[in-house]
């Protein structure tokens, strides 16, 4: 199973990142990132896959995921009309603020417990989930205060269950995580262009053959396979907003429509026109 290190922009000084109703149900997005993640979804029945834990949730779910724990997007394969909120919390908030203030000890302990993965239920899930749906509307100061209050509620709640019996340990060390982050950022910035294998190898200060060996060992896939999968994911997004196959092909960096069609079917199991016909819903 391929794992991606999600690259989150560093341009903002805010300790939080809010994703209001992100739609990734058409993607199998198995990824990890340094930020803590609190996710709430309602109106869906799907898989809860965090670290080594796999189970099903019904109607709604709320999970706090620790730093660098791989997880699947909670809306994978969902076909119903669902709502989803995601809150990312930078580790620096814990290290520079929360751990230094005695009054925030309960929140510090909550973030420590998140290394197990935590699922919340009952009134805690309902109340916090409802308030998370308004986070994207708040000013910076109000957002900070509201998030701290929500973390305090979660910290004091007894309506939770740990997803692992031991803290989950990511197999990638910090040096590998940073190198992978740089590689993914490189691809994200250039996937619409031709990406030369020798150029990205030089970018990572490795020879071409050494880079290929490193990438295959670190991710379980070749760089070319990863690049194709990444471009197909971007092509799906374009098809879902009304682009045709030719537009999606060339806007995602493919140089041949026939190669794009073959790759799309290999990755998704269906050709681009079939995918668009099945999933695209024009705005009335």
C-alpha cells in the first residue's frame, strides 16, 4: 500500500488549517503529515482506517489523529450527500505553547493520547462536530479561542476509545520525512510539465539510479508510477469539474492522449469517459 506524505503550505503563521467540506470521496488517499488532525464527517457510512486500525463507522465519525500517523480519507467511496470538516493543528502549538502552560495540561495530555488515534462518540461527537462546522467562518482570534475550547472539551470527555493498544510509530525517520516532503512538493509544483528523472534525482542530491532505489524502498512504488498516479488524481479533479479527457490529459502533464487513457484505466479500472459519466454531476 502506497503512503503519501501530505504537503501542507508553510506560508501561513497560523497554527491551524481549516478544510471545510473537502471532497475526496473519489480518491484513495492514504497519507500522513506532521500536523495533528481532527476530522468530523456526517451523513456517511464508510471505513475508518488509521494506522493499523481498520473498522467501519455509521452515519458520522470523529477522530483525533496524532502526528505522522498514516490514515485514509474518511470519505473514500462515499456516495451519499455528506458533510466533512478537517482541522489540522501544527506540532509547534503543542511544543511552544501548550506544553509550557500548566493550565493547558489537559490539552497536552489529549495530544499525547492522539498517538494512539482517538475516536469520539455520544454527545461529545455531536457537540464538537456541530461547532466544527462553523470554524471556517471565524476570525483569527475567535478561531484560536474556539479551537482551544473544543480541545478542552475533548480532553475532559470520557466518550472516547483508543484505536491502538500502543502509540503508533511511523516507520519514516525525520530525515526521510523531510526528503519525501521535498519530493512531493517538487511534483506538486511541476506535475503539469515534463518532469525529468535526472532532474529530480539531482534535486534530492542523489544520482539517478540511487534516487530510483531510494524512492522505491521508501514508498513501495517507482517514481514513474507515483507520478502517473498523482497526475491521474489531478485529472479526476478536472473531469469532475467538467473538463473533457483531452483537457485533463494535457493539463496534468501527459504528452499523449492514448497513454493518458491507458494509464487512467490502469490506475482507476475505468477509462476517463466512463469515470466522468459515472461521477460528474453538472450544476443545474
